[in-house]
C-alpha cells in the first residue's frame, strides 16, 4: 500500500504532540481475521511493507507472548471449577502474570512458575488450551506497534496489533491519539472501531495483559473464519 504525502505529513504531526518522558505509555490491542482471499502471512507482509514505507523502524528482535490455563483438580471440592491463567511476554521476561477469574492480575517474578510445579496436586495446566502470539515490533515517532499472529497449538486463530503511545500514561487523553494513528496507518488492512474505550484514568501494564487475555479467551471460543464483532 502507498501512503499519500498528505497522510505522511499528518502522521508526522501527531507523533510530535508530546515531550520526552519516562512514564509508561498507553497501549491498545485489536485483533481481526484475514479475508478469505489472503493468508495471515500475506497480511502481515503487506503491513510490514506499509510500515517500512512510512518510516517505521523494525526492532531487531521479535516479540512473543504465551498464555496457559491452570484448572483445579476435580477431586478438590473447595476449588472445584476454579481456574486461573498465566501469561509470559518477551517484553517483561523476568515476570509472570497470573490472571484470576475475577480479572485481577497478580504480577510476580518468573520464579512463580516453579511454585506452580509444587502445587500440581491442586492445579494442573491444560496443554490443549495453551495459546501463543508472536510477531514483529516497529517504532515510528512516539508510537510502538506490534503486529503478530495468535495460534492455539498448531492452529492459526487471528491476527493481532498492539499500538502504544509511549510518552503518556493518561488513558483518556491518549485514546483519541491511538485511534487517529490506527485510522491513518492500519485502516486499509483491518477494521478499526469507531471509538477506543478503557476503564482507567492512569494506564498500567496489567491493562495490556488483560487486553491480550480477552483476545486469547475469544480465540479459544471462536471459529477463525468468523468476522470480528
């Protein structure tokens, strides 16, 4: 795809609407299913070419995220039916993120995984529901973009994009910028919602984890050939 000079100039303008800052940025995660006429790899390659053409820099290393579900053993009546999920990400390799059924995120050192092996008489991982996302990461101005595919075992489930506006942690002020960026950069490749919504004022890493968790939950339920709703 080719970006017009007008669009490129506008994109340059919106990447300059902030001052340098060390605070955590605000991220938004979207997923979609490629059209029947294209394979997932064809869509990813088209997006790659498009991003490079408008000046995005490809990060030297790919990104990766995995999610595994742990379920209480049926013979434990007090825990019957209880479960939680554990997410790992290459962006935070020293950490593990455990998400409860109430959508609370517990952040711990990666050694938490060792503890899980010691409670195997209570909780067991469900290997059949292990899910993974991986792909490429780019930077352009104040924005970081991750493009990748989500797989459940050997089966492709959906494409995913995460866009982060790095200089701000204030969700309400940043979501319009993220929507503007997605509309300019990605609208030819994927559906963009009319509005981006969030529940918090000050963004935290746990919100990124929860966004991916919701994508993974849907991927475990939905036929990959269905249109995104």
